[in-house]
C-alpha cells in the first residue's frame, strides 16, 4: 500500500489528470443517489455510535463528580496532617481561607460513626456534624430536602436523615435493613464513647447519590457535647471555588500564602470509586466505538469492491485509451474520502442536534439529570479516524482494479 501510494504521489499528475480523477469520482458517487444516501447514513450512524455513547458516559461521570463535590468533598478539602486527628484552630483557618479573593465559601465538618435505633431496629451509620449556615455555601444539602426541613443553627435536638436509611424511600426489591421513621419521630443515637442521645427527625434529604444519602446529619456543636474533650476542631474544611478547574491555583494560595501545614486535597483525589465505575463504562464505550469503525470500514470496502467489480470492463477501456492507473486509483480514493467526509459531516450535524435537544431535556437517572458532554478533541479525532478508515477501505479493492491487466479487465477474465 505504501509503495503504491508513493507511486501515486510521485507520479507527475497535471491539472487535467486531477480533473479526470475528480470527474470519475463524481460520476461514481452520484450514479445511484439511493446507494449514496445509504452509505452516508451508515457512516453518520458510525460516527454517532462512537461519539454519542461516549458523550453520555462523560456526562454521567461529570454528574457523579458534581454530586461528590456538592455533597462530600467540595472543590478543595483541608484535612489534618499525617500525625494529627483534628484540624486545630479550625474556625480561624476557615475564616482566613474564606477571605481569599474568589473563594465562594468554606464549611467545617466533623464526623463519627453511630448506631441509630428506632422501634427495635438498629442501624450503624456514618454521622456528620455541620454548621448549617456555612454549609449552604459549600454543599447542596439544604436544596435536597424531600421531607421536613433543613437544620438551623444550634439545632441541638434535631437530626437530618439520608433517604437511603429510610424504609419508605427504599425500592421494592431492596431488602437492606432500614429505619422505618418519619419526620417528627424520635431517633436514639449511640456513639463510640458510650454516649446515647435522642434526636427528633427534622427532615429527610435525598441527593440521588448513594454515598451521600446514607448519612445522619447533626448540628456542628453537638459533637462537642458528645465528645467534651474536643474544642474548635474539625475533621475537614470544605472549600467551594468559582469552578472545578481552579483547584491548583487555590491550593497553592492556601498552602503557601496562608502557610497551612495541613493537607489540602483537590476533589480529583477523592474520586477513586467513581473513576473505577466510569472506567468500566468506558470499556463498553470503546467496544462500541470499534464496532462503529468496523462497520464504516466494511461498508466502504464492500461498496467500492462491488463498484470496481461491476465496472471491470469500463476500467479496462479507460486504461486502453490511455487513462493512467494512478488516475483510476485516485478517483476511487477521492470517492471513498468523499463518503467519509460527507458521512462525518452529517453525523456531526445530527450529534449537535442531539446535544441541543438533550441540553433542554436531560436524561433522567437516579443521581439526577445527565447532559451529554462532547469535547472538540473527541469530535476531531473521531472525524479524522472515520475519514481515514474510509480511504483505507476504498484503497484495497480500487488498487487491485487499477493494476489489473487491460485485456483481462475488458473481457472479464
């Protein structure tokens, strides 16, 4: 193939040769408009099979990340140093971080485990302690209340419960143990140091993300009544930034401008489970993409093969009257490239229409609304790949026809 290409490129073709090449390609392409339309449709669908499912998976991954950011990690998470249990002086540190220009908000959190009991049902769960007012600038808990109300400052006898812990929010086929509680019911919590306290369920929240919806939420100051030896401390300080891509800049601001010795971790470092899940979906997407490319390759190959087979006599006559074999080969390569370029262009148009439609009507999934994400890099790489696959697929049968003996081609031998 490379030798033949070299001959084609090295052959001195004049302007007339290129005109003949283009004319032959044009006649072959538009001889049957129905065949042309079918080929373009197949190539457009091949383009969609590569890009559409990839955009859905990327959109799903993005939504998972946003749920984690708005529920668990923030854009940045300040955590204790390696040898520390708590961030000491956390109130002052959160205040200083919040004063950095551009920072949207900060919120301190503490967490522990507890055993929740209601009507003889015991359930071990993660329990976090938040400052309700500050938390609003970092997370979406206050926007995720599906029953009851959000915590207020100094809610010393109230608890928020995640929907995944409540029996009435479980799917019919989900047999995991849950608490049969409603807003207004009393919940008894037993902590690791032996303290037992009773709280009224003030609300149920549901973000749609399982890792976030399996927690109990109490007021921040309650931690110090349960663990009285601790004060002005935090397990983590969540930091909300203007956008998710600016973590490196603000991490340096916090670490070096404020001289913070604690760990400052961007949200990307907390996405291990999500990356594994999205990675498994990407494998399926790659398989779909390969199938799409193979379909495009096979379609062009078969069409060009049938075309040159049915025109053996015509090709022989063309060569007999002096048409160079490089012109014949070039005409079929132009034909193949035209199929690929037009098919990719139509596929791009359809894809953009789908993206526009789904931006207005997102895909509803349990974690929320998913909008497909398609980068320019993916569009360009997919377009080039399909166009090149079309050229390569068209080269093999047309090269064979171009090299065939003139008499054999004319008489069909």
